[in-house]
């Protein structure tokens, strides 16, 4: 077995070794075992141009903010870098859930107005958040900013490859939008977050690869950075009808922004499933009853499903200090994925 | 090279994904040029400290009474015990020693990163990408080649497991850089967390594959965060079945109390070693509650360091703190964990001009298997080097 492996790996590199025949020897670690179900032959513009984006650098370029965009520092290249490891096994993914998200995102983007002083944070399951990012770029000329910050693994808690597949599905379209000049460096951002990142619904076993992650304040734009770009409001898009608050990792960030004068509203993506309801609400708003202006009129009432939100400090998975044991709830259930929680920057190296 | 191109190349080719922190770019397209004389001095010092550290570790491992002043946790003690007498304690070790230069030109050792030294993507990526633009200057980087030697020697048959906290992309950067390098050279390399490691008869496996060598990029002081059973299993596997780089014994010198230990126990060392300590290690003592008043009055001359601090975390420079901050820190330490802190004499680092800005450099010298393997240089706007320092390539002129 050793000799066989050596012949395959020497001089060929990891991708080829994985692709060409180690599967029987090493079933646990193979791109072939990543989940690319619902893979498509064509991409979002009905072409096979997605094949041109099967390199990390190409895909990253398609999705990176345009040159001189103030949002470049917040776009995470992490997941994109996994593409060179996966190689030819990668597929563009478009699922029924993404199809539904496409309808919701389109209804939102076409019938709601996003003013210049508003930033969107879309915190939906990864593939759906990508759909929203593209729809908002296409319809509203917003700049999608990817925050996906870990890699896929065959034993992964997160199926990060699904997000990668969705990014690939829309890569040619994003590239075209950028090349056509549809997105300017002044475009407002839409932060794309994978709502599964904390993997709260999962029970982690020793045989799982814990590729969950959390976002820190240092990963996201500060209030000063937002204000210098004219952003005063944040619209947080969650998945469920009953989304009440931001995810645990975002709580300190939201609280800090709120304390410095940034307003928040929450809305549910699902609320935008029915175009008729959205249009009817829009008509009601515009026909008078809700059509008001003035400093006392809440900005979020302009949105069909918007609700005001005041982030307050609350006990989260990350509350307290490791010394107090408070953050252990997350760490203890993490299959070694998180050694200790750091509020500014994570990581272990000295 | 344009900064934007540098950032893209670092992220796609060297797995450096956190070029921005707090929205600010933390890499520079302008290298730092180190005089050959300074470089040679650093190389010599790093080798000397490497020998001193090996000797210290051996001493402390063999005489458990010497462990007391370090205040190791129960889990750390267990890890050290699991390391006693095993052959891998003497394998090639991977360390990075951080030095700063004073106004008088003397080098001072700021930190000894002997457990899980980081900075690989920055040290390798920046030097390779920017070194090409200055072929006339010496590029000291051969970190990954040296690491390969330390892990598997000339063998292509060994399987390496890089164990790290898999939820942190900052650590995946390092793990993936190493895996990518080794795999391209025909060495099977797997990634996982310590918990993923399993015993199968008389060998260890990671996700069902037999492994021969562990590269532990998981700090020993984080072991206490693991659940009891998997932690015990991990310690047993490291103790009985595999070679581990670095062995747990390395935490002895990772502990910030090592400087206090050297100053206090100079009689255990040769005249030459004492000279090295006195000249290059800032005078350090363990924090004492009864000397708070003195610490308060000498604020500008002192630095407080926590035994397990990393990347400038839990380090307070009196010179950079307000009197209120300093007093509060002293009071908190005295009240809650005096045994975890050291008090070190402050030295003034000589700044350099970098892109027209006054910056304080910290030169990290990698030593692998006793030999210097590269440099990781960070520039900070203040004398304290922390996570948000500017990472720069280092070339020798």
C-alpha cells in the first residue's frame, strides 16, 4: 500500500493523487466524497463559463469587491482558496432551496428600496445567502462581501463545499456584472454570512472534522468605517419568519455598533416568498396610511417585513471569559475545533 | 509588487487569509532590509538560546522540583509527565525566538515561542513573493524545507498529521501551508484536531489513516479545553505511539516565567550561559503582591507579562499605559492571579523608518533542529508587538 501511494503522490501533487485512485485506500479524505449533489451542467446565465472559474484565484477575483472598494478588507478569501485543493470534482450547485431563495431575493430587491445609508447583512444558509448576494448585486447594484471563513472536509460539520458550489454557479454572472461596470467602488455592501457557521443544530462527534467558525468584530466593518461610508442603518436578513435577534457571535458587534449610533432592523427572507403580498404591502405604504416622513418615522417601516431591533448584551455561547468557563459550552462541544475563545483575534500560534 | 496583488497572491498561493484586521491591511509590499552584521548576530544568538533552551528543558524534565515556579496547570503537568523519558523529546524542535534591538544596538529577547510558533504563511509568503524583486539580497527563508526535515527527514513513506484547532482559519493557514508543501513532495499529510486522533492497536490513526508523525499546532495550554477522555487518549497516543513535533516539554520555555527562572537560577548554568542571559534577557521576576508599591512607582521601567500570553496578548508596557491603567492592572493581578504574572524590566526598542513611518521592529528567528530557518518580522506603531502588527518580508543586505 505504501509503495502504491508513493507512486501516486510523488511529483503529482495532492489533487491528482486524490482524484486518480487513492479513494479506495483513503476513503475518508477525498474530494470525491464532498457533497456536490444538485450539481448543474450550466451556471446562472445558462453557460458553461463556470468552468473558467475552477481556480481559487479566478473565483476569488469574480467575487472580490471592485478595486478601491472600502469593503475589500472584509471579504474573506478563505473558502475560495479551497478550490485548488478540490480540483476537478467541484460542481456548480443550484438547489431547490436556492431556487426559493432566488424568488425571495428578487421580490425583495425589486420591490424594496435600499437607501444609500443602509447596509444589508444576509445571514442565511450559505447557498441561499449567495443567491441573495447576487440578486442584490444584479437588481440593486450592491456589493456582495463574502465572509465564509473555513474549508470543506468530507467529515466536516459544515458542508462548506455547498457554499463553494453556489459561488461557482454565480461566478460568471458576478464577473459580467463587474466587467460591465454595474458595481462601483461606492456600491453599498451586502455582507453574506452563512447562518450555519456555528453549527448549533449539530452534535459533534470525535470522528467529525469541526470546520465551524465564528465571526469577530475585527472581521467586520467598525462604526467609524460604516459612518465614513455614510452607513447609518443595518438591515439584518434572517431565515425564519420568527427571527428575533442576531446570531450569538454577532451580538457584541451589533451592540457596539448600536452604542455608536447605528440603527438596526430585522427581516425574514421567508416573508418575501409571496410577490403578491409584497406588492400589496408596497401599495398600502405608498397610498398613504404608511406613507409618512419625518424624523419620528421609523426607517424600517419602509420594509414590508421589517421590524426594529435593539441589540442588547445577552448570554451567548461566547459570553464571559474562558477562565470563568462561560465559553466552554461552545468549546467543550467542538471536537477540538476551538482551543480557546479570543475576542479580538482567534488562532493559536505564537 | 502592488499591495493588492500581494494580498491576492498571499491568500491564494500561501493561504494567508487575514491580511486585513479591523479593516486595516497588515502586510506590507516593502521589505525590511537587515544588515548582514545584524543578521549574523541574530543567527548566533538564536543558536545560543536554542542550546540554552534544550538544556533548560532537560533540566526541568529531570528534576520535577524545578517545575514549581512555572505554575503549570494540572493538565500541563500531565502533558509533561507523558513526555518524560520518551525519545521524541529529543527530536528536531521547531521554535521562533523574537528579538528587538535597543538604541545601543544590543539585541534583547522579547519572547521564546517554543510550543507552537506561528507566522509561517507570512514568513514564507512575503519573503518568496517580494524576495524575487531583490535578487541581489539574501533571502533567509527555508522554513518549510527545514520543517520537512524535522518531521520526516528524507523519508517519503511517513504520514504526517498536522493537528490544530480546526475552527480557526488563522490556524488552518499554517496547517494548509505545511500540508500543501509536504504533499507536493510526496509526503502524505492529513489535517485534524487532537480529538480526531484515534488509537488502533499499536498505531495512531486520523480519520481512518495510519499516521507516523504529529505536527502539533495546538497549544499545550489549550488541552484543558478538551473533554477528559479524548484528552487522555491524545496524551497517551503522543506518549506511546508517535513522534510529536513539538513535544509537550517545549511548554517549559513557552511559559513567560522562563525569563524569571533563568535570572533566579543562574547558578545552574555555565558562565557563558549566564552571560547570554544577563546580556540578552531583560531582568525578570515573578509578580509579588508585597512589591506593588515599587511596581507602581517604577511604571515606565516595567512590563507585566502573563505566563501564557501570546501574540502580545496579556502584556502591559508601563511606558505605554496611563497611571490609572497601570494601577488597575497591578490591583487586578494582585487580587486574582499574582502567580500567573511576571514583571520584566522594560527596554527601549530602536524604531526604524518604514514607508516614512516610525515603526518598532520585532525579528522572529525560526530555529529548527538547531539551525536558523527563516525570519518573521513584524513592525508596530508602538513598542508592543501584537496581533495587528504589520507583517513584512526580511531581506539581508
